[in-house]
């Protein structure tokens, strides 16, 4: 699994308190129980996907390429971070096309 990090990385309040350990855990492919990552949608009409960080360790995801846009601790916080990303997307582009915001980083 290849992980790329969006700059600036969106973080929830709880995740920000554990920022270093969460990011290091993800980079070293260790289970981060309770952590969620927000990525551009893998398909369909969605804008973002929210994954439990531990799920990314499953064999299915080993060959995937992820652009991590946000990190949260707990699903409620993950939805708040995703909402913040979508609000910034709309404010900056006037629409909901994530590729316009990502530019060269688009998956």
C-alpha cells in the first residue's frame, strides 16, 4: 500500500492530540484502533471515503494507492473532518469536483 499525504492535512481535535502516534502508526502499517482516514472517493458519485485505519492493513488494500486528506479519532469526528473538507472544497472551487482542488495530486 502506498500512502501519500495531502497538505495541509485535515485533522480532528482528538486526532490532533495524538497526531504523531497516529501518523507514525499509519506509516509503519500498525493498527491504529479508533483512527479513521479520509481519502478521495474510490469511485461512484461520492466525494470522499472514510476508512477505519485498521482496515487498510487487510490484504485487499496492499496494492492500493491512497491520498490521505484527513485523520480523525472516532467515526463522529471523521464525519466532521469530511464535512470540513467538503466545505473548503465548495468555498475554494464553487463546486464539488475534488479534482479541481487536488490538481496534480488527484488520484
